[in-house]
C-alpha cells in the first residue's frame, strides 16, 4: 500500500496553502484575529449581495465603498497570511507585516473617507491623493508578489514603466507618457485602474461563488464527488483515471484553483492510477490535465466566467451556454484518452464490491434516469405553474418544496453509513456500490439546483443568485448532521448542531482565505488595464503581431496563443484571464476583422482564456504539474510535458472557436443542427485523440494517423471544403442595410464590411458582426447594438458609438463607412454534407483496425 501513497516528504496541504490560502498559520491572538477577519469579510460580502440593505434601509454601499472594503480585507489577509520570504516565520505575523497591512488599508480607505472631495476635483489630485495612490500601488504590488508569486507584479511593474518611459521608447512603442499626478489619478482615484471592472466583478460576483464552493466542500461534497466517480467508473479498465477525469469536472464546482483541484482529487486518484498500472508520470499528467480543465467547466470557470460576461457585454448565463459544449468535449476527449492509455497497457478494472447482472444494472439505471426526468419535470413545470397561479407567493411555495425534498433526501441518507474520508495512503481493494454511494450525498444537489434556478430561470444577477445559493448551502451545512442523527434515532443532537455550526463558520473563514489571492489578483490586474487605456498599447500589439504573422490569420493565432501561455505563467486563473483578455483579445478581434473574418467576441475571449490557462500545465512554471508530480512521486518537468501533450486536444478547440463558432452554440438554427454540431464535434475530438495517441482500435499506421487528422479537420470545419465550391456569403450594397436588418430575426447576426483607418492613418477594410435585438425599425435595432448610423438608404456612415456596447468593443468609431453587407448564400448546400464521407472513412478505419486486432490476437488464442 505504501507504494500507492503520496511521497512522505510532501505536505500537500501546505502546497495548496502556498498557492491559494497562504502558508502562514499563526496561533494565539494573531490566529484568532485572522480567523475573525476572514469571517467578517464573508459576512460583509453576504450582506452586500443580499436584498436586506434595501429592505431595511441601511447598510447600503456604493460601488466605490464596496470595492474599497473588499480590497481592504484582501490586503489585510494577504500581509497576515502570506509570508514575505521563504525564511519568514509561519507561526506568527511579524509587526512589520501588520504595519504594511495598516498602511495598505489606509491608502484604500482614503478613497472612502475623502470620496466627496476627490469626486469634486477630477483629474486634479492633491499631494495627499498622490501619496495615497503611490503607497497603495506599491503595497498592492507587494501583496501580489506574496499571494501570486513574482509574475503578476513583474507584469504590473513593466506596465507602469511603460507608462512613464513612453517618450523615451523607440519607434512604434513610443507614446507621450504620463506624469506622476496623472498616473496616480488614473490608476488609483478613478475606476480606470485598480478599482475598475475586474475588482468590481470580484466584489459583486466572484466572492460568493468561491464561498459557495468552500461551504460545499465543508459539507463533504468534495469527498462525495470523488467516491461517486470511483464507484461509477472504477470497475472499467483504467477506472481510477476515468474517475479522476469525472471527479475533477465535478470539483470544478467547488474549486476556483487548478492546484487545489489537482490536490483534492489527486491524493485519491493518483495512487489508484499507479495501482492499476499507470506509470507515475502519466498518472500525474492525467490528473494535472483533468484538474486544469476543471477551470473550463461552467458555471464557475475559475471565476473567469463573471469577468468574461463584463468584458464581452453579455449575460453570465450566455457565457455558461457558450462554454458548456467545449468543456464537455475536452473532458470527453480526456476520458477517451485515458481509455486508450489503458488499452495500450493492457489494464483491467478493479473488482466491484456488489455484483449485479447486466439486466439488473440496466433496469436500475433506467429507473434512476426516469426518476430524474420526472423529478426535473415536476420541479420545472410545477414551479412554473406556481409562479403563474400564486405570483409573489410562488417563491415561498418553491422554498417549502425545496425544504421538503431536502428533508426526504436526508432521511434517505440516514439509512446508509456516512462515507469515510478518502485516505491517500490506502487504496480500495474493491469498488463500492454506486447506488449506495450516490444516496449518501444527493442532498448536495439542492443548493446547486437553487443556484442554477436563480441564474437561468429567475434570471437574477449572478450576485443575488449566488446569495441564495450560499444561503441554501449554509442551511445544508448547519442542518445535515443533526437531521441525519435525528432520523437515525441518535441522542446528543446538540453536539451535532455544534459540529454543523463549526463547519459553517469554518466555511466562511476558508471562503475568505481562498478569495484573498483572487481579490489581490483582480486589483493588480487593474494596473494592466489602466496602462492599456492610458497608453493605447493595444494598437501597438496589433501592429507587432500583424508584422510577425505576415498577414496569415493562422500564424497570427499561433503567435497570440503562445503569448497568452507566456502571460499566464504562474498566475491564478482569474488574473491570467484578465491579463490575456486585456492585452491579446483586442489583437485577435482587430486582425481577424482585417482578414475578412468576422469573429464573435465571446469566441475571441474563449480563445485567449483557454491558452492562458494552459500555463498551469506547461513547463517551466506549470503549478498544477508540480502539485500532481508531488503526489505521484515523479519529475515535475516530465509530468508537465506529458500533461502538455495530453492538453493538445484542449488547445485545438480555441482555433475551432475562431473558424467555427457553432461549437460555442452560436448561429445554431434548430434541434437537428444542434445534434449535428454536437455529434460531429464529439467524433472529431475522438479522431484527434486517436491520432495523437497512435491508437484507435489497434496501433495506427502512419497513413491511418494522417487520415484521422483529416477526419478530425473535416468534422470540425466542414465549411472549409464547402467554401471551395460555393462562397458562404453573398455581398449586398451598403444601401440595402435597412432591408437586411428588417429580414434578420431577433438575436440574428448582421455582417458588415467597414472602411476605417488604422494607427498609421491608412484606410483599412474589416469585417464585423453585430447581434441584433428586437426593435421598431432598423435605426432602433442598430442603436441597441450601440451604433448610430446616418444615410441608411445611400452611403451609411457611423455617426456615433455607445461606450461599452458591442460596437465599441469591436473598435468601431464615428466616421467609419459601411462598404457592404454579407448575407448567407441562398444556394449554398449544407456544409455538413462533407461530414458524410468523413464518417464513412472513420467507420471503415474502425472496421479495418478491428480485423487487424483480431488477426493479431488469433495465433495467441490458438496456441493457448
């Protein structure tokens, strides 16, 4: 058994703490103070997100106040919990760190105390304003260094140097620069810098989702998800690796960190993978890939989903919709990949504790599926009926139903023993019964359902939906133990109430500790955002990438992807996304448009997000790879390179987003189209993985690998071949814009060719696409997209662009001319016709390899 354990000299909890919550754990008064501050932060965020301040008429905070308090808590915990150096004490907080925390808080709260005076003299900071800004930025950079490592502050410092040294830089990089007074005002006193969109999203949304995950973990859901995955998949070949994939996807609900995700599931799954035959390097790499991909899974996506909604200008629910299919595809591909690894190594599954015949298993599975469908129908249509019938009272009825279902699930849970906590020093000899494991944690689904219902059905803001989700989750933590004990007929219910209360309070503290690095990261990222708005470096980056790529869109995307990986090195998910979205997303938008490729904004942001996240895997930084290697007892560099190889399937998807946005559920015309897109995407990923692994049903020959790559390309991009035969769009004169808009359905796409000027003053044509909402006429629908257009019937010219609109994000500006329009070609056959020969080729290849495998196995069977 010892061979399956994590290395004895690796403190996994310390590994997570150093990456996410701070390695310092002081005792005595300092420890109690940190604990109390963390709880106070969580309570403040719950109060701020709740409707109570508006119902009671006090405790209402504006954006500036809320963001300032949010950052103050983060700074205090950063200096108290994260040591300055490796040699700094871990068991106490030095006085110097308390002083730094106090100075940082004073610089932040300066904005609250003198808010009226500062707002009364915009752009004219006093000496006190400048001093507060300088102290605040310097201490924020130091907090960032402690909480996130050196890379984020290095990027921020380079950004500041670029601001001040602009007049002294050569050629394209030069700009007029900024004085200390102007920079201080921009970065600290306005919402253009530190206190901008990123910190606002952290304050309004991210905190409560992280708190939700912390409470869910305290309730025992992490252990439940892991053991449920193992109970479901352990009996299959390579079962522990498949369980690692599924459990990492589930724990993506809990963890906003790749490292924490790897450690949470990896302490259980990596030893089991090694037990069934996976080499240590591959076991670590599989868990590393699965853990990092947990950040791609909605609804949390490492907290990047909330920022993405703000940057793209769409709702949070739409971000989740666009991100869901790619996440499922990448997890499905990883699942298939580990199966191929198991096949190549000749692995078998682990024996199941309870045996069922195939018919018994199918009947029970069918009954379970039917029960879920019936329950979902009752909840959806039942609650929908109550909303119609009872109006405002429907919420109370829905709450009563949720409580009744929760009590029934707890009563069902009480009939079976509690799950034992997973022990990384031991491995299961048999796989536990899936249904026995499943019934012990079905009540964990209730808060998730509440959260999703509030987001998707009630269409509440993410902050308010998270408040109700946290409320439901807190109720579960407080009551699950005493209710279970009650139904089991146990005495001493008071001790169970006390235990539940302690777990709830600990969850509040852990949630705040988990948020410290995220809060600091989003504030520090504001420096980068401020630098971009102050200097206009986005246009410079566009020119540089365009020059290096030689005008090739594919080379440009490869360059941007590589830059995103570099920029994301060593950064937490949230900070990584802010950095790459700020610097590189505008580059992709602009260069794609100039190459006549009208790309949806969400596709661009998903592109840079996926590549930025890959830095968690790839050497030399690869924090998740180091965590997985520590558990597997393997070389971190080898684990990182193997994990990068496995993640090539994930890196394929961003290119598909750009050239085929259908994979993001964009421009889907109906249920049949949806099924075709999903089916072709799944088979394309399967072909890609089989080509990379050199194995389909048998070992690939060279021409078979090439054929699999061709099949993958065809299924993902059938439009490429059809475009060679029939153009995808017909062009119409700009004067017909009103007729085209009238013929475009609500939510449809308007494609325009725009004549504008670049940074050098030269005329440039670019293709853009706008989503059209409902409206009375063409002008109203254009205005909803952020455009004012004059001369619709002659030569349309953009007269105004609304700040923050989709048009503004596409860099359209007054004076740009609309040259022509593109509408889908009427006579163009369906591009998925090319999927038919691809599917036939895949089927023939499968048949060929199966026969070859049988022929290779026949002599062995005969001789035995």
